[in-house]
C-alpha cells in the first residue's frame, strides 16, 4: 500500500468525474466506468487510486487537518504571517471565498467521484466474486469517509451516489438533508461490514476492514445521538479486538513514531511514504510535521499551528500524555532552547514534528507518518460514552473501557506511574459524562477530533466564549458550527442556495 505506483494516480485522475465545481465544463473526454473496467487489475487500480486521493496535501496531508485543528479550541496560529485563509478560519471570520473551504469541498467530491466510478464499474469485471465485493466495499468506505467529513463541516450537502459521465444530469443538483447523508454513510458501512476482510496481509492499516466499517458506524451513531447502536457496534469491536488485531500500544509516545509504521492501535490510517511524491501533486504530500514544528529551530518547522494559550496548563503535569503532546523546548543551533526564546514564543504541538521518519525531508515534509482516522483508544472511549448516554449512567464495562485508556497513560515511557488513577464506581451520569469528555480531550489531543466533539456535544459556543475558554473568541456564534458553502459553487449552481445561516 505504501508503494502506490504512478499509473494508479493516473487512473484515479482519469476516472474522477466532474464534481459540483465543474458542472458547466465540457464533459468530453470523461472516462466512463464501462469504458475502463475490463480486468481485475483495472478494478484494483481504481480502488488503490482512491486511497492516493485521501493521502494528499489537500486532505490528510495538510488542508483538512489544519482546518479541523484551527476550528477547535485547542489549536491556534503561531506565525501570524501565515496564509490569511488560516487566520480567518482560526478567528471565525471565514466566508465562502476562504481558500480552505474552496479547496476541501471540490476535492472531497473528486474522491467521491473516483469511488463512484469504482462502485459502478467493478461489477462488470469477470473476477472472483468475493474479491469483487471486497473492492466495491473498499470504495464505499472511501465514499463514506468523505461524506462523514462533508456533512459535519457543512450540514446539508449534495449527495452524489453514482458515477456522473454527463454533468448536465446534475446541473441542477440541490442539497440533501444531513439526516439523509448519514443514512447513506450507514448503508455504505453496513456493506463494509458484510464484505470487507478482518485483516490484510502485512498488517496493512490503510485499507478498511470489517472493524473499520464498524468503527465508522459507531462514530456516526454517536454523532447523531443513537447511543444504543453506537454502544452495540463499539462493544462488538472490543469483543472481537483479537480477530481484528486491535489493541493499545504500550507506550503512548509510540503512536507518533513514524518509523514504526502500521501498528495494532490503528483502526484506519492514511499512509504516507517519506520522500515519495505522486506523479501529480498533491498525492503523497504531507506537511503536518513542519506545520506544527518550530520555526528557526534545528527541526526547520514553520510554527503555523500551535497549542492555544490555555491548553498546556489545562493538562495535569502528572499525565504522561502532556509530555508527549506538547513541545516546550527543542534544539536551536544545537542548543536546547525553551519556547520562551523561540521566534514565535508559543508552546507547540509535539505529536508529528519530533519523529516524522527516516525518509522525511529535512523539515519533516513527505514524512513516513500514518495519520490516524480512527484508533482503538477512541473505540474504547466511544463505547464508554455511548453506554453512559444510552443507559442513563455508567456500568462496569464503561468503567473498564475508560480505565483501559487511563492505564496505558500510566506507562510513562516504560516507568510505571500512579496518574491517572482508575475511575471508581458510583459516578453519576453527569459526572461520568464529564470524565469521558475530558478523557477524549486529553487522549486525542490535536488529532482533529476536538472540533467535531464540540459541535456534537453542543458546547462550541461555550468553549470559545465561556470564562474557562482555552482560546477566547468573543465573536463566536452558533452558526459558526458549520462552514459557509463555497461561493463559487453557489455562483455556478443557485440550487445550492441558501447559503448556510450567518454567512
């Protein structure tokens, strides 16, 4: 999976239909599924090419991740001279012309288009039926992942569920209600549960498995408030963790050592191969190491995304995860230097800049990181949260799940520690809710989960305007929980109106 060869990128590009951004373009030259899918190799190339779109600078290589980080209350801008689109998003001053907005939207639909091409074209290929169904299910999981992000970022959005060879067919496409989008995601995940394998050879984690599909299902049900089903799916994953090869890494720090590659805690990861770039930018290009690294230090970082002012002090000093998550000193000209003496004297984020892998470039770009979409610790926390909400309070299993995460945190780089202690039985639903939310905040810090959590918990406004805010934004309003629709899309297709409220 790491060595996706050039022709996969070319095939993926050829199969991408015109997305919403291109509805007025001349459709000549579009390669329809029935014209391409002839052999098993064609089917495999199309699906593998879809992964190359996910592993790109536009999505998991930088823009999606930087957008989710800056929207959250735990990340801020370090270098104030960075691109204005980032400053706008960080300050909740975004409009429909913001560059992050106008990049993410069409690129997600490009991936969806490639997935739809595979889903529609592979059935005609003569090949083993089980493997055929698996490849189709993989494409459906890619489509589901894109809609998972789109619906949470924008709310009501167009749903395109088939390959579009004639753009005029959807020239008047309108928005689909968010609730319906979620049902489409659920259907794709259910197909994934039916047809995907439990594992892949060589421990590959960048291709979705049955456990991946069930994890995305659990997350979707948690997001839409169907806690009973979220509990059911999360606990089923936990019960079958051995079958899927899931478990917690013993040392929390190892989660961000890129040279370790695929490991047991990854449920689904986006695989980047250091110093290798696809034939067409932005495939296999990632910048998260320098984006979070320290400018003018020996690591040659850029100081773009840093920890928000109040976040570092909100972590308990006894928690090993604080040491792993934050960067407070680093060599500058060979001398260990505290953050107060850096060019941008802000506490930085350590998770990606310290160990980007032996093949990464000098500043950490083109790293070996496998960026996590889901990891097993989150499955445990989904189960704990869902049980508490579904049953009106925690049971023994809910305590066991959250305490497993806390127990791993007590392994302080190989030295046993007493903090954080296990939660003790007898907590109220409200107290346990607060505890599991805090555990997600600390355990998943800076892993692009926080923004979605703030929105689904309906506490985003409080997080930015309340007295305990880590990153005060007095201008934050309820409508900021959705991004504005891209203005160029609205100009091309008025059927996408109205613009999201408040923009």
